[in-house]
C-alpha cells in the first residue's frame, strides 16, 4: 500500500469581522493621531487574539460553583509564550496578554535594513528551551516577510512546536515568502487583511504607513 505523505502548509487566517474592518480602516487613515492609533491597535489585537488562540492548550478541571461541582476549562502548562518584535510589536503586547493572562513574555529586537530590506537581530530575551511551547509572535506588518521568517526560525530552532504570527496587515508578497521559507513548519498567520502589494521601499500598499512611527510618534 502506498505510504501517505502529509504536507504541512502554513495556515493563513484573515479575520473577517465588521469591528476588525472598522478599526483597521481608522488605523489606515493618515489623520489618526498616535494616541488613537495606539488604542485602536490594542483593541484590534484583542480581536485578532481571540481567533489566534483558538487552539491554545487547555485542560479540564473540577470547579465548585456556589450551587454544584462541575467540570471547567483552564489554560494549561507549559504556559504560552508571547514574543513582540521590537519596536512596533510592543504596541500589540497588552492587547494579546489581556486574553492570555498566563502567558510568559519574551522579547526580540529586530531591525530591517531599509536598503537591502534584510532583517537582523539586535536583542533576544526569551527562554533558550522552547520545547513543546505554543508561541505567539507579534509584529504589526508582514511586509517582505524577512523579519517574521527570521524570528520564527529562531523560535523553531529553540524547540517551539506551534507558532502563530499575529499581524495587523500582510502583503501578498510577504505571505508567499512565509509559505515558501517555512514550508512544513507548524506556523499560522492571523491578520486583519492582506493588502494589494509591496511598493519599491518595502511598504505595504495601501497599508497604514510606518506602524512604529504611527504608534510612537517618532521617526
Ligand atoms: N513596516 C511598516 O511599518 N509598514 C510597512 O508598510 C512595511 C513595513
């Protein structure tokens, strides 16, 4: 009998919801100021987090209500790890941990060379051993895909068995790079939208501009 070959394909989940569309549209608007942009990012991430955590590990526990003993569900161990990619991913951290209160938080500092568009790591603060861990990586923009591919490779090298990237916006080019470079890996991308394209500067079109600058009001 021929052996079955299981091909693992990256999962892409575009969250289709009127509240997500409304918040994203306001984020895109160039007139939205930094305080509003920060608040809407926080709210949008919480909505995306609801979908991103659909397969978070849980266990069944016994609960005593004021009326009876019953069975309930609780987030289980090992604790999920949330990793914002500095700087712009920091603006997504509270929105994510609000729904995942048991999560541990790691940090990854990555910067993209604006000429070559290559990503390099300048800071890492997370456990060396991620064996069996579910990891949620936060980066607002999946543009060229270089930063997220490098970040996810590092997490898988440390043993992560289930990695979900939560992004506000993705480009079709970035999604294709992730699908090619991370083929066969346990990776999911959750986003509010996949836009038209990348421009020659590596920005998503129509996009929302530079997410870090818009969150923090600095260049
Ligand atoms: N990073 C951003 O902040 N915006 C883009 O459009 C692309 C990368």
